[in-house]
C-alpha cells in the first residue's frame, strides 16, 4: 500500500490546487494576513524513514500552535505528572483563546493546547530559566526531532504577536491572580509568543513529528508519546477536535498559520500546510487533504 503514496500525494496536491474555496488566512497579525492562500504542501515520513512530499514543501510557515506539542514534551520532561495539577486533559468545546471557562474553573485551563493551557505549559517549561534559555532548549529539541539545524524563530511575527496579544495577556494575568503562573505574565508570554513564531517547512515538520509516531531515536518515553497523542486527538483542533477525529481518525495538532501535524501511530508522521482556515481556525484544505490521505491508505487509530 505504501508504494502508492507518491501517486496519492500528487493526486491530492492536484485536487487541492483546483479548489477555489480555500478558507481565509488568519488576519490578527499582518505577517499572517499577507500570506498567499494559494499555497499547499503535504509531506509524509514513514516508519522506515522514507519521506514523500508534494506541493509547496520547502516554504517555511509559522507553526503557531503546533509548537504547543513540543513545549508540552519539554514541560513534561521537567515536571513529569506534577504538570497535571496545573492544567487539565479535557476538550474545551470553546474557542482557542476563550476566557469564559477559565473563570469558571478557577484559573486551571482545560487542556495544554488551548491558549491558556499552553501559556501554563510554557510557564512550567521555563522552570526558572530566562525565556532565551527555554527557547534555545525548544529549538534544540525541534532541530533534533527534525534532524535539521535550519529551524528558526521569525522575530517580526513574535513582535506582532506581542503587540496584538491582549487576550493572551488577559489569560496570563488571570491565571497569575489564581496562583497558576509562576513567572511574570510578560516573561511567560514573551517565551510563548516566540515559540508560536517558529517557522518550518512541511518537510521539516513531518520529520520533527517522528518522535510522536514511536520512531527511534526516542526523544521522550513511549508512555508520554501515547499521552501526547491522546491529547492531540481530543484537544488538538480546539472546538473542531471532535470533527477532525471523526473525519480523519488520527491525532493531530493545528496552528493558525495553516499547518497541521498528524500522527499515524507506528506508521507515519504527516505534515500539511495550507494557510486558509475554516470557521474553527484550522486549515481548511489541510484538513481535507489529510482526510483524503488517511481514507485512501486506511490509516485510522480506530481500525
Ligand atoms: N499565536 C496564536 C495565539 O496565541 C496561536 C493560536 C493558534 O495557532 O491557534 O493567539
């Protein structure tokens, strides 16, 4: 079946190139609003290490919330299961930046992939270090996972995130008021905004995802791999998580830059990028493309 992958990827690329309804790129910062929604890239790394790609596979894009997966791996490395006293493991059913739930739940965010939860995770990952040191650790982790040194932070995106991040500041201050943020909000958010501003190509991102498909070398324990995948399945697409699980049947994490990292456990790490987003803020064509790919290959964690 895997021999068919190059042809399937090419078919999906051609089908996506013909689409006129491509969703709308994120417009909350100029750097993302200016991105051409006509772009599309898809890459698959298999368990045997081979990689197949189609479309715009060498253009770096802003990974945004996909960075939350790598940050979680680092925070769990520092704190282990103690992290779960500060952040939950339930889907939120609300928008990624909702403030509502946080008030009801006394400053403990529902899960590590909504913004509030990711800010807590980054706060924990800082572990008494300066943001610069944490970001160095994060980049080292991602570069090792991808087997590629050429992964960087876009400073303009980080600056724009900081200038427009009023809701994230509100979330961070609220959690600080509840004693669930150890660093000053400016510090935790400085690290968070820079982590969101990491840029990667789909080729790099698919390779970086190998550590979540159970491939060697193991960067984190098999137990943590399973748990991160479980959270990606239940919480990886905000209030579109149920729909993604229903349509694709694989764990995935999306970002407002239009990227999605999808894991077929034991089989493949998949990255897709198309900047236009659907109503839930997830890549419209990216979701459709991985749905097609998973269906064509019979890849689903549900058998
Ligand atoms: N930097 C974005 C924010 O915190 C990330 C959101 C996303 O990718 O979903 O608002």
